[in-house]
């Protein structure tokens, strides 16, 4: 059995990652799977650790933490994988606040079951989104496994980083109320190409644009409720500009898998690629990680079946 490189974020889940380190190591020992564990020391480090692990020959690299840790590890692996080749050997041990990607992919929350998935070589292949964002000065590139949020959704993520005392879903709920005061609803121009090659456009003031590879974000919000992570497409949802009362009315509906369907202000689509231009720079997150707080242009292109993950 090959040695698994485990990248643990001790700060995930407001410190839960550090508290589960012993349990994770014990699960690997019980499963008789050799491992080498490295803890991250700050944001972004898991990208370089994962990239170097793959270049050093580790066939399996595990992300132990939340969605942000998974996001960084898969980006590091993707950077070390030639374009057009499958990004192989990602394992996930959930220890975050939302754990959206791992839940939607079907990865076990139980560490022993996760180790057994590695031993059995049980994997599935899922799509990725390749993101290119321009903030007026720099162009940033990221891979997304779960979802990309533009506008209000990303502002919620920005606000959540300022909240220190809450845990779990309560963080995102309180951050939503904070975002109501901090976010304007600018004019968006959105153009996307669907699975048949048809081009669609929408231009108006918008609350948000969400591009989902999976159904769930933020631990409980179903902004793209029909998204399937291995169908070769990404799902699009955009909401027209709303009053604060309208936003609050929409919030509980977004917390059920069918609540946004049929809402006149919310529109859905499926896409191979999308281009978004905003007259007033807005924040953008990728898999719950703030990419930038003032993006002017954004493109996302699906990469079908690009990622292999243990389940």
C-alpha cells in the first residue's frame, strides 16, 4: 500500500481540524494504511503542499479540513497535473463547518470509512470548473469543485470571515444578515453557453450569480438545486435585484432543495461556459474561499470528469 500524504488544516471548522488530528492518525493506523501528515500554517499553504506532494510522487493526497482545505488541495494537485489529464488521487476527511464538497461527492464523514475507501481504491470521477477572474489589475485562476459565488453570496463569505465566536451553520446565517448592510446590487451582464452550444444572455441589476458543480453551498443553501457533479455541465442561478425584505423572504427558501424553484426573481440554466461582467466590482468566492473582493470580469469553463476523488 502506497503512503498517503495527508494535509491537515488545524484551523478548519473554527479549530476542529486540530482537535481531530489524533483520531485521524488512529484511523490510518487501524486501517493499516501508511501515511505522512503535514499541518498547514496559514491560508493558501495547502496549495503548495499538495502540488509538491504530487511532484514528489505521492499518488494519493488527502485533504483533512473543510471545503477551503479541499479547494486548496485540489488546486495544488491540478497545478501539478498536465492540462487535459485527470487529476487523480484526492481523498477527503471532512472537518469543516460546511463540508459541502465531501457530502455531495459521497465521501464518508467517518474517518475509518474514509481510510477503507482508500484501501479499496473506491473512487468516482467528477467535473471541475476552471475560473478566470480579473479585478482591474490582476487575472487570477482557480479550479472549483463545489461552487463559485459572485455578488451577495460571496459577500456572505467575506462577512463570515469576520465572525469569531459562532460555529457551524450559525456562522453563515449571521454573515447573511451582515451582508445585507454591506452589499449593493450592481448591474450584471451574464452570457453563457449551454450543453447544446446555444448562447443565452441576461443583463440587469442582480443580487447574485451562483455557478454550481454541486447542489449545496454554505452548509445548507441550495442555490443550484439540480446540479450534478459528474454530468459534464455546471449549473447557473442568478437572482434579480431585491429589496431587503425580498432577500429575507428568499433566504429560508434557499435552505430547501426545491425552495428557489418557481421564484420569479430567480433564474436557472446549465452551461459549458459563462462570462460575467459587472459595472461595479463585486466579491467572488470559489468553494467558500474568497478569491477577490473586487472582481470586474469572470469566466468559468467546465472541465468534464477532470477530478478523481475517493468515496
